C-alpha cells in the first residue's frame, strides 16, 4: 500500500477562522520500504498577506511565521534560495499550493485517478509541462484524484483545513478510511482518551519529543506505523 502521511501547522484550531501555515507530506510504500531519510517528502509554507487565528497557535509557530515573512520580503532570488536551503521548505502563495502537492503526489505514484492514473493524457487529455515533466492539467472538468491519507486525527482536523485550500476538493480527495496510528497504542484499561502523538511515540519506544514542525510530525506518523508492518 502507498499512503501519504500529512501534518499541517495552523494559526488555530477552528478551520473556519484559522489558516494553514505549512503542510508536510511523506510518501510511504509498505511494499518497498526505504530508509527514513530517503522517503519522498515535501514541506510547503503558505505565503499570505495577513494572518488570522489564535494567540497560542500564532506564538507556537512564531519561527515559522518569521521564515514566511523573511521569504516574502527577500529582495533577490539568492536570498530566497538561502531561506529554502536553511529551512528545507518551499514557499508558495495559497493559490499555488494544491498544484504543487498534486505534482508531488503524482511524481511518487501516490494517487489513484483510475486505471490509467499515471498516463498524463488520462481523464481530460489536456496536459502541461512543468520543469520538463508532463502532468495532467488541472481543469474545471477534471475529477479528483484519490489518496490514502495518514495522520494523527487527520480526518477531523488536517483534512478539513486542506479542503479549504483553493482547488483542493476539485483536485485531491482523501479516501474515507484514513490511517491514524493512535488506535494502535491505546491502553484500553487505563486510558481515558485516545493518546496524543507524544504518548504514542513513548509507547512505541521512540523519542517522545514532538517538534510541532509539519514535516517532522508527518515523519513521526510513518515511524509509528512502521512498528506494525516493518
């Protein structure tokens, strides 16, 4: 199975009144396991003109917000490249995020759009070339491509934010059954609620520290799930 571990950082918990700051994605193929540092991964920070959210979340993500601002006001391509190199993120305006993620998932065969998914002429026979690679063009008549989503509370939190991004629901759709590792680490006799990410990691004998960095947290999900199938 190929699944996509996804984590996001936001300006708050309410997806109606808060915004996505960054998205981390890691592609895992359970039939072709790679070292963690070789897994396909992408982190995108979202450039915005204004932020709205909750003080706690804004404070927790102040370094990320500072990086986004630094990139936004950088005067030269060299200055922008230095920020990308230092942080390991791409920086995109909100309207460009869905296409970039679609191309990333398409490149790593993490999508299902039908029997000919990875023939770029499939569906609408309209293609575009980006950096020498051919992709299906994103058109108003296209059907969404499905993927297996994984994450801590992905269905009820991350996915709701992602679906508010421009064109996301038109282009990408998480399957209804998502993968959440929490259920694998419940102490059914003593827990009063589903354990959080840190406790899950501790019970899996991993370093329990959680960075609240989107790509790190997405990788933590893969590490937790690998304890079950590797």
